[in-house]
C-alpha cells in the first residue's frame, strides 16, 4: 500500500503542474529614454511594480529520473517486506525450539511417573517384608525419600511445561495447547548445504540492488530536464515595460534545466556508494562463511547423536538385566533399598538419555533445515 501511494505521488510529477503567484516590488531604477523631443511627453515609469499570474507547466523529458525513482521505491518496498519475513522466520525458529522443549519435558515427566510406579511397587513389597520381619524399616524410608524426590522433580517439570506452553500459545495465537497431544516429528534425509536460503541472504541482495539503483538515479539526475509552460497574468507593468498601466498578459514557452557543475558533489556520492557496496559484500561473505560453519557443525551433531542413540540401546539392555536382578534380590532381602536404587536409577538415566537423544536428534535436524532456510518447504514424517 505504501509503494502504491509513493508510485502515485511520483506519477503526479509527470502531470501538468499549476501554480498561482503574486509579487509586489520597488526598484531603485527603471527603464527610461535618454532623449527629449519637443511636443512629445514621455511618461516616467513607476518604481513600484505589481503582478499576479497563473502558470501551467508540463514536464516533457526528465532523462528517466522519475521512472528510476519508481524502481528504487519498489526495491525499498521489497526491503521492508523482507525485513518482516526475517522477523517471521526467527519467530518460527523460536516456536520450534519451544515445541521441542515441551516434548522433552513431557518425555521426562512420563519416565518419572513410570519410575514412581515402579518404586511404589517395590515399596509395597518392602513393607510386606518389614511386616514379616525379613527387612529393616530403613529400606522403606529410603524408597519413601526417593519417591518424594521424584515428586519434587515432577512438580518442577510441571511448572516448566506450563511456562513453555504459555509462550507457545502467545507466539502462535492459539488456546488450550496444554490439552493437545504434541506429535514427535521425524525428518527425512537432510538436504544439501545451502547458504542462500534464509531471508537474511535476500536482505544482502536487496541492499546491493538498492545501492545500484541510487547510483543509476544519480547518473540520470545529471541529464537536463525540459518542460513547456504557459502563464496568464495581470500587473503593472505588463509585457510593455514603458507602460504605467495595469494590463493583462500571456506567455508561452519552454524551459531547460541542467545542473552542469555541482562542485564534485556527485563524485563524492559515488565514492560513498562504492564504499557502502564493499561493506555489503564483506558482510555477505562473512554471513556465507558463518552459514557454512553452522551447517557443517549441525551435520556433525546429527552424526554424533545417532551414535549416542545406538550406544543408549546397548546400555539400556544391560541396565535392564542388572535392575531386574537387583529387584529380585531386594524382594528376597539380600540387598538394601539403597543398593537397589543404585541399579534402578542407572536404568532410569539410560532410558531418559535415550528419549532425550531421540528428541534432540530431530531437533538438530530441524535446526539444520532452519539454518538452510527451508522451514517453509521441509519434509517430515510422523511415527506411526
């Protein structure tokens, strides 16, 4: 809308321009005839003069300056639109980070509740052993303390989820997200590295176009402007400078306007624009280098997490065996609750690491896609 208004405003410069003017003046000397003829009375011209006139002018040729200014205004519009796209893209990235943080918190909560159920089952068996006289009461106290600690962690996790969900609702303009089931996305093979996909890259290109447009406009502004005009007026004197009477008059003509010397102003502006272009080129090179580094780092991170997940599976398989054996020994009164918790907490940490690494893997993949500038056309699948 702004661009449309600017374009219409520039277009009016190509339409006829109408002005109404008035002037009153006094001058110290006037035109006079240096002769005297017998019998001929030559009136003296008044020193005070008055005139009003209306003028209509039409631009005939401007050297292309107005059309070039329209192009430059369009580039400015694209720069402003791109700035909005940059902000929207960063907002989308922020939403993605919050989304994955909620997934991690919910997975953590699920494992903690499973652990609490397991500990309650063990506590029931321990209390039965205490009643039978095969276990010491301290074993139940140890499990009670561990359950209380898990309840604290669940409370903290719940508050963290509430804050994250509130942020997600505010950023997305949604309601009741806390009651929705958030799916875990699984992304396909990563695309090839691309440093020019983000809207920030387009910002550099548009800035270079803007500077080139200003250079072209400066070059065109050195051309002459030609316009036609006509005016109708009334004043003293009219076009007859020897008359002291108020008279109407009319003019019709053409004007040429050409700034043939600007004391080096245009050259200095050209030098400034060249320096600004060099700065933009340097910033673009730095941006592309940082993009390449970030993308390569994220690819390495994906590979690392995939190896960690493979190790997590092996660790969990071994921890399940040791935890099951510890559970059986606890029920038999061979070991204490503290010894059992050592093995069980190790299994819990291994399962939590696996769950969080799975979420982290997809988050890093999404970060790679985001850094490449492909968030709007990414491909994802959801686990069945």
